[in-house]
């Protein structure tokens, strides 16, 4: 499935359920960013980077995960942990359970 930045921007703040071997976790879509095309042919979609925040009590390793969203349905995405953006204060951002948030990215090209 191909997504656009405009479509994904409407889901910022939404909760996504991620299936893992230790049980499902929830992650919030924090931001969507278009990446440079760098010579991609016009028939290829613009690369997109999605940043999610999740609980600090369960760390996901880089892997393919089944990701659920009420409107987007079920998708398999490569997710990997990333450093928080210190300029945006993400290093101090807390999850609703009180733990520091862990951030993940999903990249589409």
C-alpha cells in the first residue's frame, strides 16, 4: 500500500498497535516527514519517514512488525529504534505509564 504525507499527517497523534513476541504494544505517531527524492524516477513514491513514540518499559529491536490502525488496517512495517530529538525535547517526553518514551521510525521509499 502506498501512503502520502497528507494522508499520514491526518493520523498524527493516533495510537498504532504493534504485534510483538512479548505481546502487543501501542505507539503514537508523532511526525511524518518527506525525504529527498535524490533522483528517484517519477513513478516511485516520495520517501516518507514516520516517527512513533512508545513506552519505555518494552523496547522493540529493529524488525518487521505487524502494525494495526483502525483506519489503515493491518500492515507489515520495518520499525527500528531511534534516538530522541533533543531539540524537540523528546529526551524528556514521558509515556502515559510514566516511563520515558522510546522512539521508533518506519521508512517508506
